[in-house]
C-alpha cells in the first residue's frame, strides 16, 4: 500500500476574489475545462433565471423566503445582497466535496472569501488583479453604457477591493487567461503536497 | 508598465531533502532538464574529483585547509563531514542567485536544510519520501555489497531522517520521476505567487 493511499487527503477549497471586471468567471471556465476534476461551487440566488440559465448549473435558483430560511438554519456559508437579490454559497455541497476529497473553486467576494476561510481554515485564497487599474477601467467601461456616476462608484469599489489583496494567500495578475488558469492549477497541485495537509504520512510510511 | 515588472521578485531557494536512496539527485537532474531556469546549487567538497567530474559542475573541489578558512570566514552556509571529507554550500553564489531573481534548488541534508531556512526564511523546503520503507531498503541493498552492519546503520539513519518530515513545508512521495519533478515545478510556480513574496504589488498597481 502506498502512503498516498493511506493518506487520503481532503478536498481543497480555493476562493478566487478580485474586482468586478477582472475576469474571475472566464478564468474559472478555462480552469474547469483544463482540469474537470476541479469543481466550481454553484452559488444560490434569489434573482430570476435568465432564459439560457439552468437550475444547478449557473446558479441554484430559489425565492427570498426559502433563502432566508436557509440563512436562519445555517445552510448558507456566506451571502451578499446585490440589486435587491441574495447571492450565497450553500454550505452542504461544499462540506461534502471536501470530505469526498474533491477540490472546489469559488468565485466569491472579498468578505465572502474571509467567511469561507473561517469555516475552512485550510482554504487556499487567491486574489486576481488586473494588469493595471487603467486596464480595469477600460474593461468596465466597455461593458455597458452606465452613467459616469455609477461608473465612478464601481471604480471606487474596485479600488477598495484591490486594497484587500494583502488578506489573500496568493496573488495573480490576470494578463493572460491560459497563464492564469495554469497558475491556479499549479497552486492546487502544490497545496496538495503541503506537509500540513499530509500530517503523519511519514509514520504511515515507516510501517511499510 | 505591468505590476509584475514593477515587482521584480527575488529568486526562490528550494531545499530538497530525504533519505539516502530516495532519488534526490535523479529528481534534480530531471527537474533542471524540464526547466533549465532552475539552477542547481553546486556544493563544495574536499574529496578528490572522480575522473569524469569537473570543478564547478558536480562539485567545487578544494582542499581541507581552504575549506576550513571558508568556514572561519562565514563563506560556507552549511556543511557536513562524511567519510573524512567536508561537503558544504557556498554562501556567495546562493545569495547572488536570490538577488538576481534566479531560482535555486539544493540537494541537502536535513540539518543542512534547517540551516538554509535560517539564512533565507523564505526557503521552500521539500522532503522526498520513498513509496515505502521496504522499497527504500531494496534500493539501498541493490546499490552495493555492504556488510549487514553498515546496511543496518544506513537504514537506521534513513528511519531517523524520515521522522523529520514534519520540519518541511512540502512532502512528495517519489513514486514516479516525471511526476515528482513536475510537482516541484508546480510548487516553484505557486510559491512565486504567494502574497508574502509580492507585498505591495497592489499599491504599485493602483498607481497605473
């Protein structure tokens, strides 16, 4: 028997945070294409599904009453309110994935990531930065036709989020989609071999 | 200007330790083939060069008097005595590599690795384990025709070294040469993106 078989390690929880417009969703799509073994945690929301969206794929869709019951029951690991709708992380699927040894990545806000770290102290937290702040402004401006006021609010929020980079384990500058996805894979691979996730492996080995 | 250009990070020092027979040398050869940008730190020794060995390639060769002068002058980062000869790590080339941003891997004893960690607190330390203790015994026995006494001493030493696994950041089970070398590359790649090596990158970015 191999020590790696004796030592079945738990799944790794990876949080990916970063300002709006930095490309978190696109990076996660590319990552799960490159490595389908990494599971993307599906959020739960009270907003209505768009025509192309399926329950359990882009989001779990529910109503406000049920979401608030879930919060009260402790079934939501972290949540946020945005434009009058809730968005959150269901606790149970994440705990099950960890126990089964499945790695999971979450596209999550900065405070959401900090909440996940409290529940899973071994969380691997990654902050995604744009190549420059002016590039982020360009990306946000190209998205829509919002008023200068709303755009300024978004940029202020992005600025404040970027200042939180120091709370994260890893930082990646999203200059190139494949490079960024590859770096997340390297981080996941490295983290699987940290001694603190493999405590006692040497004792198991010395018996064989 | 990209933040990655503003933030030229220092070279990473990687120590690879593990019991005799685990395959450290072979792994490092494969690693530097796969990624020539990672430099193998050449040790200095007082033993005589073998016919095929060149000064500065396998080892730097010197005499005992000079080695002891280097120790006295603080030019040897760590050293050990084995069969009446000194083996050590020259301090200057390693410091220069770190400052130039070159990553360096050292094939080093457990106490040697602990010394390197003291000089470079950001050292990435990796312990290499055999697939099993009986496999390590087999590998050591296949090497030569030593007396049972000497073989037992080697196995005892290996046993004691394996018990030190817990002092290391990462642990790899050397089941397959390419897998092990690839995992070291992932560890190096991940470590380059740890926030503590990139402190202040977000402030540099917010200015651009």
